[in-house]
C-alpha cells in the first residue's frame, strides 16, 4: 500500500535523503510538475534531448 503524504513532507524527505523513490501518485489532490532551469546556451541541446526522448 502506498503511503500518502503532503508535498511539503515529500520535499523535506527528499532533501535529507530519507526518500529516494518514485513520487508519482503520493500526494492525492495535488498535481506534480517538473521544471528544468538551465543557461540559455544549453537550452537548445536540452530541447533536442527532450524531443528525442519523449518518455519519462
């Protein structure tokens, strides 16, 4: 059975290394989003990578 926790709790556990697993579906009622921020000079290479590797 999957344990349901708050997004704040999972972030805290991830930062300390207490949690290293998959987070999908752990926080019902919340939407998970991922963000990548990188220098402009690397953006095009990352775009190509993302397009060529469309699966998570």
